[in-house]
């Protein structure tokens, strides 16, 4: 395991920000750390980055205490920025040197990353001369300039246009392909869904949902199918209810009935089928539902 | 603490700050003003150069021409060495006329009963200030002594009686060795303590300004969190304190050297004065300077990181700076007696001890109890300042947007 967290507890005076949190992150996966505002995500990440100390519990990153592995970990905080008066290349070299990278290696790596995000021609310019989107890209590459084993990305897509979102998505996927571990915190559920292998949803400092995205979605998917057809018979075998949904019909299946059996029945009855699919549940709906209901799940 | 990280931060802080236009302008202002002053002086026909001497002459009265009406006969004829400034007149009327015509600057009337009561009259134009100033003039008194003793004692004794003493200050240092004598006596007594204490206070003021500005900017830029993900808050704090301390020291040194450089030979005098101190005292001065600066810098950085605006941080830092400058208020008394009770008490208080000891050490033999005690207190205080500064810094750098209440700070400190 790359990250191991056991019974983590963090208080700010009377307020308990993180309450008995336990989870693990495997090597080479993109792990989503999700939750509404004030859930304790940033506090958890700050503890994993050794910026804050836990009150109770055990935290290990790469098998060691977070303070011992700072040079192997990258961090893009939610509250982030750059020295506006400093040069672009100078900024990257300084951040790399702080991570223990020799100056010459840092320059080489900075140039290569700048090229990857189309900023090489700005290397000698000042940070303040860059647009907001360019600065976001610079911040992203600053978090991986030292070739870390683990990267924590807190809202990496904030303020980016769709083109740059795709670019950063590509870079995150590339990190996974290189065997790096990524912990991603974001409110953009479609992106989390597209990128993450597993997620941890926390609410009010506690874990409420934890496990592989596919299994979580499967678990929350209602037993229903979406059928596109001009006309449906009034009664279909194994179907409890039929409701109109835009230009399709949502069929709620009776317990023990499989979607395949219903499709077979429709075909046998001669129903003209234009399209059909198992009704999908977006991660966002699961997020809202779990947070609103305050549900706990031990799904692993 | 990883020194390589600290060194990276020191370099970054120093290089980026000395390149700032604000720093360059502020650093250049003092030498520029001094240069302008020098040029103006040179243009004014060496007026500045002679100003000091002119002032001395004015108060001493050596440039004055005085008409003398001798009612006793003791001053007639005038001794040759006084003929340049004094002119005898037969009567008061004649002397007054010469005064009105501007031939003399004042008239001295010595009545016939002068020997009995010592009273003379001085008639001057305008105010009576010049007449009063003459009474304290060594040169004017010498005129009377020389004439009264004429023919009664040896001429050399008469001259000595007219100008009896010129003090050459000397201080008995360690092992009975005389220090600070000769022409550097006055410099030794006054400039070294003033210079060192001034340097400390100025460095604290200037560096704290850069520290607060740097921390406020990094909080505003949101860079702080990225940096503390790479280095510990203590490493960042030490790097900032040393780096920005060096920036402040650079500025103060440029200011002082430029000012001294523009005054003829003052640098050389100061250097010679410094070397006239025993090495042990010099070493102590450096230790007090470093301890003093470090204590103030760590506290200021910690407190400064709690503020959300530059103004808030500066207000608190201003109060701290007042402690550093406090011994200046006692400087008059300290020159007379460096081991005053109040000075000794303030030498044991961490915030006043550095400046106070910088004042006292070059002036006299300071009791070893004071040195050992204040060094012990300062060393412990430095550890305390680093501990508290680091705690406040750790909390402060993550606070954005609103200023925390004292209760919140206390709760966070307790839990960190």
C-alpha cells in the first residue's frame, strides 16, 4: 500500500474536522477523495503532506511517516498560487530545489514539462505575464517537477477551460501509466468518474462511501432499464412500473428479473426497439444521495 | 532540520528581495541624499567643511574682535598673544563708537574695582547672547588669567593657568590594560555603542519590514502551502529569518557605509575604534547582536504570519521594535554610568537585553554576572522565540481571509 490511514482524528479546538477515518491507497491507482465543502478532505490531505499533525491515529505514506517522504510526494493545494514577480523557469527550479532536485536536473525537467503543456516559449517570461489558465498549468507541473511517487491534487481542474481540462486529464492518466499514485480531490464528479479507480467519500469528517467506483455504481444502480421505442405494450412480463423519461421509457424491474429477460420478452412481443441500456446512475447522484441521507457504507 | 533546504530558502529570499525595485530605490536613497548634501556643500564654497569649526568659534568667541576699556591698568599694555583679538581704547565713548562703526564686535569695560568684585561689563550689538556666551569661553577666561598673572609667575605657568587642562580619556580594561586612549578616546566612548545599538535596532526595523512583507505576500499569493509541503515550517522560518535578515543587514550597511564614506575619514576612525576594543568584548558584541536579531526576527515572523494584512502585522511588529529601541532613551545616563541599576535590570529582560548590552559593553567593565546572566536568559529566550514563532507560523500560514481571534489562536496552538 502506498497510503495507509488508520483511525485518523483531527480537532480544531471544539470542532472535530476528521473523525476516525481509515482508508488505503494502492500503488499506481487514481484515488478519489471526495466530500462536500468542510467535510475534512483538505485537512486529511494536509495531514498526509505533514502540514498538519494528527491528534490520534496512524498515517503512513510509502510505508513511512509523512515527514520522512516529503521529497517523494507532490502536492497541488486548493489554496495555491505563484510568485508573480518571479520568472517561469525560475519558479519551477526553486520548487524542485526545495524537493531536493539538483539545479541542473531541475532545469532540464522544467523545460521538458513546459514543453508538454505548451509553455516552453514562456520559460523566460515572468509568471505575472501568464494568463490564469497558463498559471494553472504551471502550478500543476510544479507539483510533479521532482518526479514524485505519490501526487495529491486538490481541485486540479478549478478555473480551467475544457481544452486545458483535457490536457490535465491526459497528464494525470500519464502519471498512472508511469506507475505513480494519484490522490485526486475534486467537485467535478464527471471527471472523478472518468479518472478514478477507487473513491473515498467523506462527510462531516467520517467515511461514508469507500471502494472501487464500478462496484459503488453497481450497488447504487436501481434495477431498471431505459428503452427507446415508439410504443410499449401496457403490460410487460417482469416489469413493475413504466415511466416516461424524455424520449425513452424507464422500466423498473420486479425483484429477481434480469434486464436480459425483459428485453427477450419485449422482442418476443414484437416491440420495435430503437435502443436500450441498463439505466446509469451518475456518481454525482450517488454523492448527493449519500451526503443528504448521511448514509454510511462499509463497501470495500 | 535539513540545512540544504534552509540554504535554498536563504538564497531565494535574498536574491529575489535585493532585486526588487523597492529595495534598490530604498537602498539608494540614503547614499543619494548624502551625495547631494556633499555636492551642495562643495558648491557653497566649502561652507559645510568649515561649518563645525565655525560653530565652535562662535561659541568660543575666538573669532571676535573685542574692544577693551581698562579701568585697572592691569591689562595695559595687552600681551602680544591677545593683540589680534583685543584692542585697547582710552575711554568708553571711543570704544562704543568703534562698536557702532563695526570695528569691534563687543566692548569689554573693566572697572577700577574689578579686583574687589570681579565684575566687568560687556557691551554688544543686538542680543545679550554673545555677552553671556563669552563668560563660558575658555579663551576669554584665559585673557584675564594671563594678564592678572603677568610678571608674577613664569610665562609657561601663566599659559598653563590660562588653559589648565585637556583631558585624554582612558579606560582600564581586562588585566589592567589601558584601552581607548589617545585621539580615538571620544570615538571609542561614544560611537561604538551608538553604532552597534543603532545597527541592531535598524536591522530589526528593516528586516522585520521585509519579513512581514514576504510572509504577507506569500499568504496573499497562496504560495505558502506549496512550500510547506516541501519543507517544514521551521526550515522555512529559519530560511526566511536568515535570508531576509541578510537583506536588511545589506541595506543598513549600505546606508551606514555611504554616510560614513561621505564624511572625511570616519570609516577609518570607526574601524580603528573597533580594533581598540579587546577581542573578547568584540566577540560578546557580535553574540549579543546575533541573539538579539534572532529573537526579534522569530517572534516577528510568527506574529506577522497571523495577520491578514500588512498593516495588522506591522502594528504588532511596531510594538516589539519599541522594546529594542527603549535603551536609547537611557543613553544619556548610560554614558555617565553604564552600570546603573535600571541598565542592569534591563540587561536581564530578553527584549531589551541585546541593545542594552551593546551599549554597556564598550563603555565600561560590565560585571560578569550581568554578562553570564543575560547570555543565559537570551539563549533560553531564543529557544522560546523559535518554539513560539514556529507554532504561530505553522498556524498563521494556513489562515486565509480572516484574522483569528486570540481564543482561536490559543485553541489551535494547544492542539498543534
